[in-house]
């Protein structure tokens, strides 16, 4: 928990269950804060091939169990139908929990044992 009024606590759960607590500058976009902390919302293939946070490519999705109300058309649909929200369209203005989505490409090979 942060005591600084200019920062907000964001608790991030990675797909493997590992938890990270970030102190994020109030008003920053969630995508930027996640990337800066090394907790990318992208899949490996879209790490570089994305729209740069313009809300166009839908590759930066995360789950926000108690995030702010959606105000982007994609996010309104996401909230309605239960799919991930665009982290590039979420301004961090309150403490929130973030769940990173496992975005491994299906069809990938298991490690040889
Ligand atoms: S980075 Fe493209 S929609 Fe978020």
C-alpha cells in the first residue's frame, strides 16, 4: 500500500499466480505502468506488433475484477460479455487488482520430457 497521494497501489497477478504490488503514478495508463514494471499485458507475438496504446489492436487485454467503469466502446463490450479489457484505455485513478491473461499461442509444443 502506498501513502503517497500521487500514487495508487495496483496488485498484479501473473498467469502463474505470482503477485506483484506496484505503486503507479495516479492517472497513468495501466498498459504503460505494466510494461514499465516488466509485466507486459501482451503475448510474445504482439509485444512489438501492437497499436502503441491507441485502443485499436485489442492485444493489451487484462482482467480487472474491480477496475474503473468502462468508458471505451471495446471495454463496454468486454465488461458486458466478460472478456479482457484494454489496459491501454484504463487510467489508473484508484487502487485496483489486475489479472494478466495467459496469452501463449495455442498449438505450442510442450517441453520434451
Ligand atoms: S495497445 Fe492496442 S488496443 Fe491497447
